[in-house]
């Protein structure tokens, strides 16, 4: 394990385990309040030319980052934050979205989808699906090319990005240019070896993931549905070129690795980076670290490769 990660885990205050209480109870409400109001460390914010506070056609808040330089028709990155479908907002990954926009000369749209358990599946997915189409339709006004649309997300946001890609494929909509999945949630069964090995003591816990899944899916539907577990889709044919980033000490590691292996096996232009010594969420927990910069470099390289492969001249 990376020494900085070990020190962080040694001194980080223990998080309260999810309550064993029904959704809507006072116990769950208090747990969510604490999770949703957790302070975030101050970070250097990279400068972009414009930041627009907007709402999608469905009324979902979104934040658009427009770089001041780059090609006339820029890539469009639609970004979905993490947080287990129950936490997160436009500020959670604001620094990451700014970095992507500034360093890749892409227009980035940060989507503030509705949260569970108040709004369980399919509401968050519906918001992300509709926001993607809305962003593509409006992208020319921001100087972006809808043919260069890339979906991105971390953790639960990675689940939503992959699920939107699967849903768009199933609807025979125009192809995306790429998919960026950062330590994504892809398999609701929670039966991989990494879940057993990293169940507790590595920041994200298996108990938390069970709570998140139960909050997101409350109607007893089959969780192997590819709109819920994109890693279990019968075929990945039709998905765009993808980059999957995983962390060695993450219970989600193996499902991300398996998804990357399937993409490669189906010759879908997959890239994969497993970052050694790191835990879930390292991009935001350790901003500016060597590991975070390595992952960001992989993201930037992937955006360049995906847009070049789209056949458009930038």
C-alpha cells in the first residue's frame, strides 16, 4: 500500500456504519445528512474561460466548463459524480471537471442528477440519460462537437455513465466517442474476490456498498439488468472505446478489471489502468498526488485518442 494511503487510513476518523433501519426512518435520514454535509478539503481550482450554471431540459442542475483555447469544435465530456447514488453534487468533482476541461480543451458538463433513496432507480439514470441528449443538442452553442461526446463518471457515476452508454446502444442512438470509467460500480452481485479481500479497512466498505445498492434499487427488480449492472450485459458490442481505471485496494477493483477485460476481448478499443497501492476515490482523496496525476494523464490521453478515432478533424 502507498505510504500516504496508509497514513490516511491510520488517522482518518472511523465512519459510522450504515444504519440497519428502513429508508425514511430518522436513523437513515441522519446518516444521509452527515454524509451529504461532509466537509471537503480546499483545492486549487484550474482556470477555464467560462463556467455556466444551467438546467437541462428536464430541470436537472448542471455546470458547464468551457475552456478558452483549443480547437474550434471541442470534445464534449458529460460527467457524472460519484457518491453511491445517495450523496454528491456539482461541487464534489468541480476540481476534476475543471482539470479535464482546462487540460484537454474539452467542454465538460457536470450533471447533478437526483439522489436515492428519495429518488431510486431509474430516476438517477433517467436524469443522466436525458442530460446526455440535452448536452449533445446544446453543445454547438458552447463550441463543442456532439460527434465527439464522451461519457465519464467515478464510482456510482461510472455506473451511470456505462448504463447510459448501454441504454443509448439499445435505443440505436448515434454512437458516442468514448467512455471514461473511474473505479466504477458495475456488478450488483458484490461477489468478487476484491469484495472479500477489501470488505473493510480500505475507506469504502462492503457494508456501505450494500446500503448504496439497497438505496438505489428499492423495488425488487433483477439487479443483473444491464441498466443496473452494466458489467453483466450479455454483450458489450456497440459500446464506444473506453478507459477503465481501478485501484488495487478497492472492493470494486475486480468488477472494473473484468469489464475492461471484456471490452478488450470484444475488440472494443479498451484501455485499462489499475493503480497500485491506492484506495477507492483516490483522485479526490489525494488530489495532486502522483497516483492522481497518473490517472488524470491516462484520462487526458484517452480523450485525445477517442476524439482522433472519431474521424473528426480537431
